[in-house]
C-alpha cells in the first residue's frame, strides 16, 4: 500500500493509474476509522479497480470552539486497517501541504441546502467541506467517490457541487453502519462515557419511532417532529440541536410527508454532538 | 471540427481523447474572436495534440449595468475561423446548460489579488470568472489552458485558483497581441467610433512612456503613476478607472520598483472600458 503525504506524489500516481485504464475510487475520511469507513472501502472495491483513502482532519470545516484539536487521530492504526482491506493508496497530507501560507481559494454551495440543519449550527462548515473535497477530487482524480449516508446533508451538498461544477465524478452514498444496539458509528463516539453511551441510543430510538409512525399513516411533519423531541427530552443529558423532517432530495420544507423524506437529528449528549438520520420513501 | 452544445457531449469527447493518450489544450473565450484569441489557439497547438475552444459569454462575470447584453457575438464567424485554424472541438453551451435552475455553487479566490484593479471596479467579476473556469476545466478536462496576458489580473487569479485547488492543469499565459498602432486587441474595441479609436491609443502610449522611464532609472511607483495619469488626462474622452504599479506576481503594493512589476490600466473611452498592462522585470 502506498502512503503519500504530498499532493504531487498522490496526483502523479493517480494520473498514472488513469492512463493505465484503471477505475479509481476515493474514500475521503478524517481518519480514526471505524466499520462505517470500512463499509465505504468495501463499496469502493465493488465499483472500482483502485481504492484511495484520504485521511485529513480538515481544519477549515471546524468552526470556532469545535473539537478540531481534540478530534481523535491514529494514523498508524488506520493504515494497518486499510492495508488489511487491500487499499491501494492512502493520502495523508499535512495542513501546510493542503493550505500553504496565503491560501485563499474556496468552493461554496449556497442556498437552503447549506443553511439548514448542520449548516445553521456550524456556520462555514460546508464551505470547508466543499473546498477540501474539490481539492481531494483534483489530487486523487477518482472516477467515483464514496460518502456515508450518516452525513446526509454533506452527501447532498457534495452531490450538488459535483453536478453544478461538472466534476467528471460519480458520488456514491453508502448506508449508515450501526452498532448492534442501533448507535450510528462515528469517530466522535469515543468521547462518550458509559452513561452517555446509553443515552446516545435515544437518537436511533427516536428515528425508529418516527418510522413506525409513518408506517401507521402519519403524514404530518410537525407532529412527527414533536414526538421525536418529546422522546429525546426524556434523556437527561440530551440537548437537541435540531430535529427536522424535510424533503430528502433538496432539504426544502414539507407541508405533508410524500416522496423521499429525511428525518434528521443533531443532539448533544454531554459535550458530544451526535447526528443521525433516516431516509424514507413515503 | 466538433461543435458541442452540451456538457455531457463535450465531457465524453474529452474523456475519450484523454484515454487515447492525447494532450488536450483549452482556450476559454467569450467569442467574437480576434487575433489575440487566435494567438492563444496557435500557442495551444504548439503544446498539445487536441485544441478545444470554448465560446460562452458568461453572465455571472458581468456586474449590474455592464455590457452583458450588448457584448458582441458571432458564433458562425467564430466557428469558421476556428475550423480554418484546425481546432478539434468547440464548446458553445447555452446559459441554461451552464447554470440550470437552482444553480448555487461558486469558486472564489479572496484576498488582495481579487480586490484590486478590476476586482475593485467590477465587484463579483472574478468570482464569476473562477466559477466558470472551474466548470470549463471539469467539462473539457485539458492538460493545459491558455489565457491572454492582456487580462493580467485574471491570469494571476486563475493561476492561484488552479494551484490552490490542485487542478491537474498547467495555465499558460500568452503575450498581448496589438494592432499596428499599439492598441491591445479586445472584442470590446468594436464599441469605439473613429475618434474614440484614436484616443484609445493613449493607453499603450502611457505604458510605453512608463517603460522608457524605467529604462532611464525611474524606481518610484508613485511618480510613474502620476506621469501616466497626466498623459491619459490629455485625452478629452478618456476617464481613468485605475492606474496601478504593483508586484507582478501577487499584485501587492510596491515601495520601490524591483523584480517582476506590472503597470496596469483601465480607462473608459466614452462608454467603452478598456484595459491594458505591461509586465517589466526591474
């Protein structure tokens, strides 16, 4: 497995592989890999000849006061896991390599799709995401890139950016991977103590309750929302950031549930902000 | 010569050519071609196997009250010239094809480099330029792209964007082409009547005078500027937008002339805004 730390080495390798006719899959990550990431890698191997995994904790997608410095990192362990999985190349650049002095270029998707949900709670977050993904796409030159459905808004924003800037890349969304008890995998789960880990189950429980209500005919987004809020509020350490029921394609509001619907949650358990979501076809 | 009007046709063609090992050169234009554009095409053929010329009057790089609607257009004549020159493909999309309903993604280079000169006179202009160039680069997939030195600031901004977003593309600057009497070629020159056409010569005359002064030892940017302003003001229909003497690499200010220096002018002759510049190694 190649481990590249510089843009030019990574880009040269990808150009060479493309010239050789290889189909390249990219899995962009911030490292501290879990089974959710490994599911992205597996999916990438189903569709592509070569798989590149990028590992970069991207400073510009963290807002002031967020956990950029504390974000968990373990590059050696990550590389071992990826080598076992048969990954062809890891791209692990430094911050200076990605954002040299005087750096000032950004890519931004504006409008409702980035203003709602995490966009409201984390101003500038998606601009950081679209900027770093544009760079990673140019550096790794994938035919396909794989993103987890857990970051549902991120997936929609990146799809819109790729479509609108005409990147010659297919974006593939991969289903959420959960622990046996339903908690969505996240690198941030390590922040939770035992008590918080139990309380964190309320996110998935609330989504399942909503799914059940829809199955039983509920079509009113506000009632659905209220019931979710009510359930989450029973957890003493849970503090709701948002609970939204929206159009699953463009995140616009809904008068009544129909078509592709997303139920999206962000909840702080203690100091740890967790997100989860459910896509339903109504 | 292929003439493509849709993103997907153009992109498919470029992907096929790249797979065949061809080196692709792109000349992005707004059409109404003159010898300046044809010099870009010639240069592209020196470096590349295939040459694509894009023709698109990009609405988002025009500011309110500018000449987007009046900008001269003649696609048939342009295509005849390009066919004669041996160009392989023309990309001439509609506005709707480039900016479909709901479009909201932009690429921006911020900082001094886009705030000065034309960036000050034309707010939003460079954001429109970097956005459309990002799209054209993804659609046409060139190895090299060719831009005229006449739009000196545009060339620097695009080079910075390409470097910072890691596009796998080389940007090549091509010297200004001038009429015999010194007027820099521009599609906007057709706006000038005979009298204005004569007065427009003052731009090049001022640059030549400055060049002469530097040759004679002038190293004070302000004195240089004042002399240029004085000369231009003798033309009754000339109204100065800016006259600047700056670092030719990053457009920062200069205390004294040294290294790569740019003298850049924007002057309105009647209603027509003309730009010209001179790069000197001091």
